[in-house]
C-alpha cells in the first residue's frame, strides 16, 4: 500500500472511530487531524471535506466488493457491498442519516449517476446520453440512495442478499443492458 493510500486509510479509520462517539455533523477536521497526528494541510491534500472522506470509504468498499466478486456489477457484487455496509453499520448509518448541506447522500448519489452514465456511454456510445437517459439514471440513483438509508436504519427488514435482489429486479432495463446483466 502506498504512503498516499496509508494516509487516506488512517483518516478513514479515525473517522470511523469518531463516529462511534458522535454524529457526523459533530466531527471537526481539526479533531480528526489531531487524532491522526496530521495537519489540516495533509487532510485537505487528500480530501475536500469530511464528506469526501466518507465517500472515499464508500468507494473503496464498493470497489473492493467488485474485486471480491467477478469484477462485474452483479447481484453477488451488490450483496457483497451491502454485507460490508451491514457489517460497518455504525459508520454507514451515521453518514447516510446526516442531512447537512454536504451530506454523503449527495456524494453517493453523484457517484451512482457517474457509474450509470459511464456504463451507458461505454456500452452504447456518447449519443445514448440524452436528457431522458440522464433522467432515468438519476431517478434510479436517487431511489438507491433513499432505499439504502431506509435499509441501514432497519426500516425495511431485508437481508443484504434480499435487498440486492430487489435492487436488481427494479433496476431500469437500460442500466441492466449497460452493466451487461441482460442483453
């Protein structure tokens, strides 16, 4: 692991520790840096803000789950990331339930929109990205973020595997084709 990645992981692990003690909105960069033994410049070299750090943790977990599965976006991949989120429920509940201006839900939403848009672009070309396609991708991404928060809060009662199955079942056909789930 590179020094850059070790530094990011240190910030990530420290943020997770802090969230065991306080809600996301109470986390301050000064305190995070103090606990890491790093200065603010180091933090801001790697991340825009604490929400960018939380998004990096999510993206790392997401990509790690992809590596652990077939390398493609499949039900197994979705279940794997959901199991990781379930196992790290304290962190994910706190960051997803935060409603401040820069809340992670917005970052995750943009992350999913980019994943969907990139997949459609790779599969069908640039011309496939019209206003209707963007709306469909955004609608699905918005629903995924909302349903994930509901699931993390324990309001749905689904296991990670059942939740993954439902995400696939109700995914728009365009995205299923773009991800190679159906032809």
